[in-house]
């Protein structure tokens, strides 16, 4: 169900002006949303470019980086570095620069992607290694890859070029979408929803650890706020994943839906092919009374999925 303030903002904007192409016009909704985003952004960020989704945003960022280096007289800086198992979208360009298993279906058809180890403490932090030491090692891996490729060939940082970015899509900056987004920002601010996210997220994490902390097939529970992932493993000690043919994450999703719980399943967690995880992302408005049923239904879904898989 839509929030009444957001629904009202959409209706008002649709009645006033539903659409105007951004290559010719701006709109009051887009200007107001841009002012809000810039005001809330870290110091130094002064421009907003609207896209229709994540893959468009990723490709726009890549184009921005490449155009920046070309305009600086360094056209050889065309290599993009990403982390293994990273997923940046399902378009060909986004797949080619990321580390998702999906790229194998199409080959490296666009760009020149180079992959380094994921920043993934559960599987890559050595026993006894401090968080600071592991973070340093992960950062050094990026530095080593840049030096191996040749720093003069890597488009590693994205910054504004001297000209207009050659990037555009028909519905970017859509007036109705901007009006809705601004209304969402207003609701988040006026109802103090980020404070609720922090409070309920901590409570949810405690509940999940109490329910799954000693579960024989739950290897890790990680996340921030109300965005929490649970990794399932066949053996907690060795962190050995389940056979990917079991599609355990899909079974958890199906069992969850049968119980009225939506989860976001993912595979290839461990190495791009093996591994299962599920993500919980309750709404910003979730109450503490609603958290217990989420954990209870998830527990039932996980146990039922494991039983179905023969674990």
C-alpha cells in the first residue's frame, strides 16, 4: 500500500505536468528534489543526474569516468576494476565490469573489466587478523591491481569533466518520479524514519542472532540497519557451502512466501558459483511488534527449506 503523502504527490504532479524531456526542459519537481538531495549530501557534491535504475546509474558513472579521462588527454585510461561476486546491474555493460556469475552468459562484451577479491570478512578475513589489518589488506589488493595494470590505464575515480556528460535516457528525471521521490524524502525526515531504522535494525539483529546464532546451518548474520543478510552453509566449522544444485536460497524464498514472508534470495555467495544467502529488508516504518513474526516466519522457512533439501 502506498503512503498517502506519496500517493498525493504523484497525483498532483500527474495533473500538473506528467512528463517533460530533460534534454529540453526542467521541472519544478526535479529542481526541488535536486535541492533536497544536494542539501543532504556530503560537502562538495553539487550536481544530481537522474537515472531510471541501478544499471543506468552504473553505466552513467562509467561513461563519466571515461569521458573525464578522455577530456584530460588520457584516452588510455579505460580499464575498470571491480570485486569478484560484485553485481552492478543486468545490462551488458554493467555485467561486463562486475563480478557476477551472470556475465559468463554473455562474455565480456563491453568494457575491460578486472576483478579483485571481494571485501568479505566472513570468508576472506584470516583467523586472528584484526578488522583494521583485513581492511588494509583489501585496500592493498586494489592498489596492487592498479599497479599491475598500469595506473595510466585505469579509470579508477569518477569526477566531473569540463563538458556536459554524454548521457541521456528518455525517462530520466521523470517529473512524476521526482515528485514521488521528494515526498518520500519528506516522509523520512518528518517521521524520523532513519532513527526508526537504526532502532529497529538493532532489535532485529538481536532477534536474528538469538534465533539463528547457534543454528547448525547458519554461518553468518551480517548487515546494517534494516538491511540484513543471512548466509547458509552445509558446515559451520569449514564454512563449506551447500551443493548449488539444491538451490537452497530459492527454497527459502518459496517457503517464506508460503508463510507470508518476502525475502530476497541470492546464490553464488561463497565463490560466484557456490553459496546461499537470503536478505531481509523490512520497511523503514516497521514496528518492534512486527519484528518477532518476521523472525518466526523466517525460522520456519529456513527449517522447512533445509528439510526439503535433505539437510
